[in-house]
C-alpha cells in the first residue's frame, strides 16, 4: 500500500471530477507555471489512489509538465460498480482512454504504478495512439510474488464475509508485523482509513485476482509501438528486481533503478523519479522527431 507523506496539494494543483463519456473520475490536476511540455497521466495501484502521486505532482509541474493523477473506477473518490464484472482489464483500460480524451490536448505520457501498470498496458494495447510513452513504475510482467499472493488471497476471502472494519483492522495488524513498519502520523492514518472505506470491495476483489493470476505479458509489451520505460526502487519487493530487470531488457525499455527506494518511488523519491521520467520523455521526443531513413 502506498502512503502519501503529506496531504497538502502542491501549488497550481486542483482537485475535481473529470467528466468522461464513461463516468466521472476524481483527479488531482497540476499545471506548470509556464508553457507545458506535455501531459502526464498517473494511474495508481492496488488499494491506492490519486494521492499516492501527491509528492510527484509538484516536481513534475516544476519540470514543465501537466500532471494528472486519477482514482480509477471504484477507487476512493471515483464511483464504481458493486459487481466484480465491472473491473475487467479491458474495462479499466477503456476508462484510461476516456480520461485521456476528456483531458484534451492529444496523446499523453502514461505512468502506471504497480497494478496501475496492468491498467496502463491494457489501455496502451487498446489504442497506442493515445499515448506518447508508457512507464511501468514498480510493475512486473505478470502476477505478484508468493508472499503478496497469500496476502491478497486472504483479503479476497475476507471481504465478502466480514465487516469492513474487521478487514481493515486485520490489514493494519499485518502491516504492523512488518519489520520495516513505521507508524503513520494521525492525519495519514485518518486518510488511509477513509480511503479504505470509500473503495468498492468489488474493485479490491477483482483487481486482487488479476494480481494473483496475471500471465506474463512481456511478449505483448514488446509489440507496443511506444517508447517504454521500466522504473523501480532497488528495494522493490512485490516483484523481484531480477524480474523487473529482465522485463526491461526483453521489451527494449529504458531501465531506471532508484537507489534507496522500495515499492513506491513516487512517494519516497519524487525528485529522483521526476528526473528519470524527464530524461526518458526527452529521449522519446527526440526519437519521434528524428527523420526516418529509407
């Protein structure tokens, strides 16, 4: 679970509901002070929300990019169906395409964190022309590792039969047993609790299943006609760093390892991540502008 370190909105950032031809989505929209170098759409992961990118919005704006973080359907402040059938990969990918269309201004740079990477690559497969590039941030080629699968399986079993308060208490207890656990400030605890209760259980069940059973998508990613980027922290644990390095090599992607970061470089190392993203996007723009040889 990504946990923002502060809930304060960066300068030039507003929260609103983005109207699309599918539904409304809650977003945080940060604009640069001067001329924009392009738009970045940020897709959060499992049990996450748009607030997971709060630390990244300011640095991206300072670098000249409009950065939009979104709650997917059923996540936190975006409505979603109560049935798991409403959260298929194709449905979630089509939502991203609708968000891009509603933002206007043409294709965007797409960044998907963890499960958000699954959503992002579904969108890119549906219509690659909607995107300038795709960054998979701490997001692997297929299903998560065995420890994570066990945790998700327990959550999936509990959600349909136990009161939400019991399930939330159990997840907090499990987090507290992690040797790296650090207690959160009261305002962050209150936010995480509010986010948990607002997220649709069906969304958690359906997307959790995808994380447990997703096949290796390396081959499909390699076929995407987009500049690709695989970025993660050297302390990544949801997938192994070996898996992610192999993915980057196999799909001929730019490969970024952020020193000292774990599963959420967007929270812990936003400046370093912004620098890596900016270099990748500049490289992608140069490649697009280069004349073709016959």
